[in-house]
């Protein structure tokens, strides 16, 4: 009797084993996407909302690697340059996108009609496109603009024009400056870094008529526009800025502005949503917005930046990665954020349809000024003399990071009074010249 049941037992075990292996195969069929991203508010929100994507795509599982901006840059740059293949989707800036696209390090993004690529703001789309191919999709974008205390401008009897000039700003800073009562006429970045003080200072140099490199790639730091711009900046902050400006970047100035200590601030448009939020800012009701100031030319007076999602060229999971990027940078995603967190919290600076939304316009009173700023920035024509590089507040070449960091340190020293403007520019010129020669741009 026992003997006769054995074949059945064997068969049952075989069927069970086959079923188990099929289940295993089904489980393995799920694609895991590893996404490297930056630890800022909009991206953290994307992670929370991505359960919606996983529910709609049960065959795709998302794994997040969330890093601080500097660490993220280092990790993704190393991974893509060495073809490490750690990440399937990378968060990269507008600086990296054209450089890596040109080198063939990124997959071209293919979008369908529903994605509506023509709805992307032209300035942002152009900054992510090389030879007509889109290499990254913008998650949120920004420009820079003037944010100011309207109550203090009114008290000074000054009507701030929509596009003020730097001399007008200097005059107004003098009238608003009241350090005895804890108010400084103007706050501007001074902390060294290619994306810190140099983001702002490059736009200042641009509008003064300067550029980083001429058409032969020779650095221009000792030219008249650089000297005029940096001298103006140092004097402006020395006379009407808060103490310790050489250590201030975005977060430090945001805290000063929200506590009512800055009469004016020129910085990222993304700051407008924070300074106009009564939960964060003591002066939310007093804040008004205008375009970044100009000097000798409007070209390059306000910067252009976006955080974007891209697929490394060697990825084995292109279809799934493409699907995720399409979802997270779509019109529908913006609607999802609006529905979940309100229109004031949607990622801005990427799509015309966002700015056309009456709900968004009502929730964000800075919307019109932000869109004007983004639309006016042109990364392919940001300087008065012709330049060989793409980028408004940076030059999209691999050597720029090292140059920007070295020059940023010199500018911060000049602001702190540790060196003269001329000496700082001379040292910056030497550093830039050394990097460009080493890289073989000229002998």
C-alpha cells in the first residue's frame, strides 16, 4: 500500500516544486529601479507619492537612494563616468545634462503624445537638449529674482519697477538700511562655491557685460566687467548688507529674510514660496517680487536651473526607467501634488500648463514674476560678448566646477576684507588659466 502511494507523492512534490519555481520566476520578473535623488522637499514628496506609481505598475519596484546635494553629485558623477551601473534613474542638474548628453553618457528620452513635451518651458527644455535630443526631464526648475519688503520701499517713497537696475537697488538699499533696528538694506550670497556665491555673481558679471571665457576659451576674470561687478558687490554688501555676509548662502539668507531682517534679496525663485508663506515668514504679507536687476545688458541677469531625472546610457532597465520618469515629470503628477498638498506646493518651473492654472496663480502670487524670469533666461545666449559655452550662471564644461570653487573662495575672501578685489580676481584668473591649459583648451 505504501509503495503504491509513492509515485503520487513524487508527482505532488514535483508539481509543488514547479509551482514554486514559477512563483519565483514571477517574483523575479518584477523590475527594481534604483533612483538616486537629492534630499530636498520636492524630491522627498515624490518618494511619498511614488506608491501611486507602484500601484499602477505592479511589475516595477522603486528603491530610493537619497543624498545631500554635494554627495549626490559626487556619487552619480563617479557612477556614470566609470559605467558603474549602480543607478537606473539619476537626479542631475542643468549643468550635467548637456555635458553628459554630449559625451553619450545618457539615454535619449522618448516621450509620447500624452507627455506633451511642447508644454515644457522652452528655456528649461533647451538647457536639457543637445542636437535636438532631450537627455533629461525637468522635475522642477527655477530662475532668480528680486524679493523685497514692500512696506520698507513704501516708507522710503520708492516704487520698485518690474525690472530694476542695480544703481536703483543700491539707492533703495541705502534708504532701507536700518541696522539699529535689525534691518539690512540687502542680503546676497557670499558663501564660496560654484553653485553658491558664484551662481549669483556670474549673473551679476553677465549683466555688467562680462563672461567667463572668450571665444578662444581664455578666462576673462581681469576684464573691466568683472572688476566693476565685483567691486560693486563688495561695496554694496559692506555698506548695506548684514554682518558676516561672506558665510551666507541660500538657507542663511532665507532665515534672515523670514525674520524680517532683509530689505531686499536676489536669489532663487523657489525662495518666493517660502518667504510668502505666513507659516514660515514673519513678513509674508509684506513681500513683493520683481525681476533680477540689470546693469549694462539684460542678458544673463537671472539664472536658470532645474533638477532633472535622467537614465544612464548603460542602463539595462530603460523601459521601466522611462516609464517612471514620464510619470514623475508629467502634468498628471503636478495635479496629484496639487490634490494631495495644495497648489502652493507643486513643483514649479517646468510646464506652461502649471502657470496657466487659475488655482496655481491664486495660490502663488509670485507665479507671474517667476515665469517671466524663467522665460527670459537663455542658456545659449547669456552674455553680451559671444561666448563658447552653454549656461547662464555656469559654463557647461567639466572643468567649470573646479574653476568655480577656486574663484568662489577668492570672491568670499574679498567680501570678508581678507584680500582686495584686484588680488582676488588675479588669483582667480591664474587658477582658471591653469585648469583650462591642463585640460588642453589652449597652450
